[in-house]
C-alpha cells in the first residue's frame, strides 16, 4: 500500500501482474526479426504509479560484410493512477544503419519518429530524433 499521508492526493494502489516476453527469429543468414510485449509499473509523478504496457517489433538485415540496417515500431500505453491521472499512447517508428569500421569498432545512425496522443491536447507532441553512435568493444 502507498502512504496516504503525503502531499499526493492519490489513494490508489497497484494490483496486477508485471511481465515481459520477447521472441527473436532468424529468418535466414541475413535477416532476423523480433517482437515483444511487456507490462511494468513505475513510480508516478504527482501520482502513486504509472502502469505501462508496450508492444514492439524490430527487423535487422545484414546488407554486406560490414553494413547492417534496422527498422521497427513500438506502441506504448501509459496510465497514471488516481483520479487526476492521465492516459497517453506513444507510437514510435525507427530506421537505422550500422557500419563495422574495425573488427571491434562500429558506427551507427538511427532516425526515429514518435507521436504522443494524450487526453489533453496540450500534452500531445510529435518528435524527430537522429542518433549517432560510436562503439568500441574492449
């Protein structure tokens, strides 16, 4: 049970299960894809908790000896507890490419587009994100 004596007026408690399932399938020596579903509970902001449910799908392809590509989408449903809690849905699409520079060094470039649909129009948004990554494996 959550403490009811604080400044947050939310008196609700979480009851339910949390879980996460994923599966990966090797379609052939060049292409793999994966799907997953999960439910989690996180600490709330102005509420006791946020109940999260996500569904995702990703596909990866080897385009050459050093070049890979990826794509995917995710749908994320979030529900805040309490009477003033807000429900929101986030849709995210991604496209990416990776290049093996050296045996242990990689570069990656990913573009993602996200859209948030909420109960209050002022809390809806759309975002575009480009991420450049560099990694070295020790």
